[in-house]
């Protein structure tokens, strides 16, 4: 699993973490385990902070208590803002925050960065600026953005070139 003694995760550990994040969507115990491990890491990178924020959002999904749901979502979004502040140009971080806010009920008033993140994500595609994102991530983000129905027709045209 993840070597918690390192501040930086190796590419292999990041690949495992990404796979485990997908599994954590439906697995509360895995969500809790990954969340604890990531939060024990010293000197987290922006991406590691964002993964922790994503896991905190998943904790909200898994809890039945409405108070805890809101507490976890608010904490998640605070963590995601920290990650964005650490690396404003990271496509993956912007996407994680966008997806959290996309699935957060609008009536809570917590999805304040949807338009900003959408525009930043699309800008990455317009400029072909993907940083260290791999082909699978680039394709999956484009597909999710289109499926979210939050993009303009022009933005959809840009994104469709990558799926």
C-alpha cells in the first residue's frame, strides 16, 4: 500500500492510490484507511493534499448522519482549496474539486468553484497543457466534464477532441 514515512509518494504508490480511490467510492473501510494514511504523511504535496480532500468527501458519502455529511464536505472543500493554492495549474487537482462540488447538492451553497474550475480545466485542454497527467486521466476528465452537462457547447467541442 502506501509508504507513510515518505513525504512524496512514488509513481507506483500514486497509481495504487488512484486505483484505491475508485474502490473507496463504494468502500467505507477503505476510505477511512486511506484517509488516515494520507493525513499521517508529513510535508504533503499539493496532489497528496487533494487526494486527502477527495477522501474526506467520500467520508461524507459514506456517513448516514446529515451533520457529519456537511462537516466532511466543508472540510473536504477547505482541503481542496489548500491544494489548489499550492498548485493552481494542476489539472487533476482542479478536476477533483470540480467533481466534489458537482456532486454536492446545490442547496447547500458549497459549490462556489464550479465555474472557475470548469474554465481552468477547459483551458488546459485548449492549451494542451496537461502537466504530468497520463492519457487515461486526460480522457476520463474530458468525458466527465462533458457528461456533467456543465460545459458550454464550445467547451464540449474542445473536450470531445480528447475522448
